[in-house]
């Protein structure tokens, strides 16, 4: 009885792994996206013992 339940459990684990292991299909990104630039915050950091403060910059998507 115990061997049968272990076999059933193992089969369910393997079956679940196979079901969840599929590949994700997503459409390709377009080569050119016309969007406005986005302001992003660049955090501060240490450079040669001097603290360089954070600043805003623009990033294009």
C-alpha cells in the first residue's frame, strides 16, 4: 500500500514538472518604439572615497 502511494506521488510530481516546464511564448519587441523619454533616478555612489550624489536622467525605452 505504501509503495503504491509513493509511486502515485512520484508520478504526480513528474507530471506536474512536465506541465510547468513548458516554454513561454511572447511576441517579439518592435525594432523602433516611438515613446517619450522617461525620467529615471540614478542613485548616488562612492567613487574614490568621494560621495557622488544621485541625479535624474532621461532614458529612452
